[in-house]
């Protein structure tokens, strides 16, 4: 019987993002039965309650105050050098290093890991140059060339490339690396994220969960509410926060629908299933996504997801079957599709099919099998 590897997980330089931490923690849980030991190299964040004794945690000190592009670039390089220091201290038995959750461009730590003779895997989740370039407001050829050059190194030296689903192989332009590319999705805790209420019993007609940022389409969503059911008849829960909260509140107030819209703020991950069970239709109006964890969790809770067809969403949301697709996130188109979802003659059917899809393809056991196969490929 082949000995299980000791795995080192490296995640990106994070700012405060509670949800991203819990998403990364899922990967740790997947890797636990597949490894003898896990060491997680992570950005130091004081607001986390890290599980004790489950893995070795190496915290990289950081600061979040810099504003300018030059300062951000400098601290990114400094952060990578600190990770390099940890790479060079790895023991002989720590033979697999997985870079994930924004670490696509950790070129120096990856080179250090290869220098130490480690097998390197890159779990990519939508930050490839191809995807980023698509959403830049202006072309910046020097910056594009920098991204592409770094990416050529990190993708080239990786022993395995792990997109979140098969759908991303074409989206991320991974055809050049087909022989070492194996999809590896995360999972939903289907016991915790479960259906507690039928659709007809839920308090909110619509919901949004996530950062209040431009890429998430929050302003387009709140603007679409003006014409949904005459603007004031639809109850809406906005869960999250961010730089655009003030603008979102202004839009809601200007159109006199404040009484029907609740700004709930961030909620603890432990409370998220309860909140999702208060929402009939979860709207995901993003400009770009990978395979959104919130979509998986919402579907597990029986929410009907209405989303833009970006990233891996079309592989999850089949229009009229497991959810609904909106062609764009313009307020007019969103409003039309929100009405279509809310007036569907059998919303319970869509809710049940969504839950079934999660139970069939996105369980913990399915994720462990996928990653077990990836590790086996890497060692063969």
C-alpha cells in the first residue's frame, strides 16, 4: 500500500475575508484523509478561530493598510519572499505542495518548492490572465505581459493543474496543459446546508449574499428591484458588505423601496444555512466568478438561484431545471428574469432539483475521490 503524502497548502495573500477562509478550510478537510500530515501556510489574520490540533498552521505576517498600486505590488513581493523562506525550510517528507485560492501568481514560492524537489499542484480558481484581461476597463499591455509571463512559469512548472470543474479547462485556456490538468471541486456540508423550509414558507422573495463590489453586480441588482412587482411588493435580503454599500443604500432610498429591503450585513458562517432558508430566489448578478461556493450552498438549502452565465455557473444552473440564467446583469434584464423566476409555476420542483444536484455531485465523499485521483496521478 502506497504511503500517504505529507501535504503543504499555500494560500494567497489575503485581506480580511471570512468566507474565503472557510472555503479554503474545506480543501483542508478534503486533504486530511489523503495525507499523513498537513501544513497550511496562510496570511496571519487575528479574527479567525483556527481549529486546534487538526493541522500545522504557519502564519505569514502581513499588513492591509497600503493604498497605492506600487505599495500593493511591493507587499505582494514581500509576502512571497516570506513564503519562500517557509518553502526552503520544508522537510524531506513534505513532498506535495498545493498552491490555492489566489496563489496562481506565487512564482517565487513555486520555484522554491521545485528547487527543494517537491511535487507542486496549482489549484486555479478564476484569476488567470485570460479571465482578468476580459474584465479590465482599459488594455494595459505591459501588465498583461507580466501576468502572462508569470503564468507561463507557474503553469509550466506545476506537476498538476486543478481547475474547479471540467468547464474551466476551455475557459482558462488550459488545453496546453491537458495531460496534467484534473478538475477538483470542493463540497457542500449537506447536513449543515440543508432544506429547513419549503419555498412557500420563506420570508424573503429575493436575496443577495456576497461582497458589495462592482464585479459582484450589487448595484445592478438593487437597481433592478425598482420595477420588480411594482418596486415595493418584493421582500429582499442583502447579506454582506463592502465599498458599494453606501451607493446601494442610496439607490434603494431614492426609489422609495427601503421598507422592503433589509441590509443584514455579514453573517457568521455557522448562521448562513439559517439565513439561506429565508430566501426563495438567490440572485448572483456577477460579472465574473469561478465556481461560487455560495451558489453550491444556496442550492443545497433549496434556494432557487438566478445567475449570470459566468465561470462555472452554467455547469450548475440549468435554466428552469436547477435554477435560472439571466443573459446579462443589466437592471432591465435582471428585472425580467427575476419576475420569470418568481412566477414559475412549480418553484418547489426547481428547488428540489437543485438540492438533488448537490447531493449527487458535490458531496464531501465525491471531493475526496477527486483529489485522491489527482494525488495518485501526481505520484505516478
